[in-house]
C-alpha cells in the first residue's frame, strides 16, 4: 500500500493525500510536480526511474474499508534535498530515454 508521503523530498512542499500534483516513482519517492518537471527532468534522483502522478486515496469508505480513514497517509516527512548540479549530470543521458524504456 502506498505510504502517501506528506511532502516533496526536495523542496519540502506540503503534499497532502488529495494533492493532485504529488508525483511518485515506482519506489514511492515523492516529489512535487514543479521539482519533477523543472529540476529532476523526470528522472528520480534515487533510482533513475520516471514519475507519475500519485493516486488519490478516497476520503470516504466507498468499498471494503479501503479509504484514508482506515489507511491514513504517513505523517513522517522524508527530506533529501537533491544536489542540483550532481543530478543534472546524472540525468543528462537518462532523461533522453523514455521512462518505460529505462
């Protein structure tokens, strides 16, 4: 189950569970849309994978207790600011490859 991390790992922007601009990689590294597009260039600094928008967990119990009240977002922030210059070197070649082909 997704952790639904509460913040952007780079800039520490709040990303509450219903934020439609929260983005994750396949390892749940979580960044805001602005950092993914403008700084990370769609390359995860932790794994090299691409990003997609994080799904929003329903607030209400619509079916089988699969909702935010039963499975809350984590409240533990993850903050690992990216070294922008180092990431630019890392992402230069990788960003030329579509995420699904990496």
